[in-house]
């Protein structure tokens, strides 16, 4: 019989996190003293969840050491670092290399925390903005012309604009950042007809060009008025903006939070992507990306390998990032949830042995699932009861069934996400 256990999940206090989102979701006082960026649900040894098994509190890394996924809630109040995750082969090589060099696992300058890949899919709970992949070169050229950015015109002529700006000498990068901020300052409200000439996405596409500057200075997100080097508080990104307006808003946003950071230049070379609640995006290994704002559920390979290119006070290793990063980008493809029988919607994942579904539970409309393996239930809204066991969980809480087969029924009222993994060994 399936038995669900209540999970105790760690919260990561990264500088870009919100002081209210997770606390409000869980019914705790807000604002919190420190930012709360991510809630981790999984078996990664650096921050495992805990469960009570036969009267003893145990880490999930001890109970399910081979759990193939890590589930998170992201609460993004400031842009995250521009980053790349390695492939399995790259992670194995990098992990072994740093081990051989004697780099401690908890060293701030360590790049590889484990030997696994970190593909990831993010599902928006609120309006969400992201940077994903390298932008179309023709669109970048039109944007460079419209904003009169000589550094971007040069970058477009290179095989990989992102690589070009990351390899700029510090003085050149700093000058390019200043030029971008100046361009945003003199471009207050671009005329729609004029700025449309700077490039349009294809029909139905959610991606647009955006501007950032590579990291010559790396610092924590700045929030005081003195941090805004473009004058007034930055205007929020909006789906109604055209490409130039989005680029200008992006420059102002990043200059506000990370003044002088070269990551601004990298961001300008990337696609700006908008997700509405319920929409999702898959980021494969080796693809450059960053999250700008919003609240989301994220599922990924059970890894914490991150190579950063800017917009962060954490360790930046441009040479290693460029060694790992793909020089080409696939077209941005926003995923819509697929309706399934029983009132659930599903999101395709990179691993056929792992599934992700979401459902809205209401009185008289429970969700029933036949479980074949390990199953995690995350509540993001309301309160539900999982049968058998009559285990209750409210927003911001999660449960786990260590093994199937069995049948689970979720009753009550709220929004839930279910992740199931088959053939999980190591119990």
C-alpha cells in the first residue's frame, strides 16, 4: 500500500530571493529577515529533504540516494546569475578533475559539486521572465543599429556574440556597459512603429532580444536608489513591449540590481522569454540562461553544478563556462501543459522514467493516480489530504511515497504538482 510521508524541506537564502513569497505561501510572517530564494525537495546531499521513517528522522539522500530529480519552488525578486549547466560527460570529467586537484566540495570557487547533469524544466506559477539561449544574429544587428551600440555591432560579426562579450578586456566591457546604460537613458519610450524595425519574433514566439553587460564587477543585487544608474526605478518587463522597449527595460533592470556588471552585455545577446502561469520551458545542458523574475516550480536532474557568467556575487569562471557552453541555441519553445484524463495536465521531461503532472483539486473532484514508483506531491495553493494515510498538506508543503505500486487519491481544494520516478533504487 502506498504510504505518504511528510517532508521537511530546506530553504536557500540566496540574495536574489523574495522576503515574502515563500513565507506567505506557507502562512508564515512576512517579510522575512533574510531573502528566501528556493525551497529544495529532494535527495541532493548538499541540502536534502528529511522524512520520518519508522520513528527516526532521516535525510532523503540516505533513504533514496539515487532519486533522479530535484524539485524546487523558486521565488525570484531579483535577476539570477547568467549560467550554464554541464552535460553528464562534462560533469563527470569536471568533478573528477576538481577532486584530483583537492578542491573541497564546499569551496566557494568549486564549479562541480557532483558528477551529474542538470537539465531543468520550469513551470510558471506567476508571470515569469527569463533569458534563454543566444538571440538571432539578424535581430541583434537591428537592435544594435537602433540603440547605436558599437560593441553589439562588433559582437554580431563574431561566430558567438556571447563568447565575444565574455572575452572582452575589462576596460572595453566597462565602456560597453556604460554605453548600453546611456542608450537606455536616451531611449525613454520608443515609438512602436520605429522600434518594431529593430526586430520582431516569429508568429506566436515569446522570445525577444535583450541587453546586458558581461561581469567585470560581481556583487549582490542592489536595491537602494543609489543602485539605479539609469535614473528612475526600472520599468517592469511587459508582454506588450516591442523588442527595443524590452531591451531598454532589461538594461535598466540589470543596471539597477547589478551596476557595472558585464553580465548586462551577455543578457543583451540572449532571448527574452515570457511565461504566463502554467506555461513551461525546458533548458537543456550547456544552454546559457537566467531567470529574471517570477515564482515557479522547477524540476531538474539531481545536481547542483552551475557555471556562472555574471549577475552574481558568487564565483564566476568564464573560461570553464565557455568550455562547457554550447555555441548554438535551439529555437525557444514555450511549452503548454497537455491535458490528461482525470483532470490533470502533464509536462514532458527529458527523462522518460520521470513524469510531472499538475492538477487543481476541488471538493467533489479528487485526483486519483496509479503509482508505479516513487511519488512526490507538492502543494502550491490551498490544502489537500492524500489517501491512504489521510496525510494533510497545505501550500508550500510536500509529501513523498517512497515506493509503489499503489493508488493515491488527493482530496480537498488547491493546486498540486506530482512527480513520479520509476525504478528508483537504493532504499
